[in-house]
């Protein structure tokens, strides 16, 4: 998978996380509010890609496993620095959701590739 496609999927994971979170808290559906919630995690995602050099093997499960904690940690630090909340429960939800999605799509891709490569009759 190309880096651009993998990066787009990762961005979608973060945006879905933000969208679900804002909707579950019945926060106003404003573009600025959404962007204000999303930017720390998108910046963290960019940092995660840079730290792990995920573009080398963007669909590798190891890339997702490295990008995930950097995304959450940097996102939380940036949220705290910008005066946004970092409640313990929110950190746990972010870890769970972003771990499931950032590592999950890569795992599903790997599994799919193995299934389709399996010889018949095995």
C-alpha cells in the first residue's frame, strides 16, 4: 500500500475518533469545534509517522503499533498545552479507539493478503 493511501486511512481513523467523541458528548457540530478537537491528534499522527518513519512500510502492523502511542501521547500533550481536557477516561478511550483503528486496519490488510495468497486446498 502506498504511503498516501495509508496516511489517508490514518487521518480518517483520527477524524472518526473525533467525530464519534464530539457526537457522544452532544457538542455543537461546528467546523471550528471539530478542528479544535482534531488538530492535536492530527499533529500527533504526523509526529508518529515521522518518528517511526512509517512511510517505509506504511501498511505494516509494526508501523501502526508505533504510530498509535505517539499519536495519543502527543495529542494529549498538545490538548493539555492548549487548555483542552485530558481526563483519564478520555486517555483510555483514545488509546483503545486509536489502537484498534490504527493497528486494526493494518492487521486486517495483512490478514486479507494472507488469505488471498493461501494455496488452494490448504
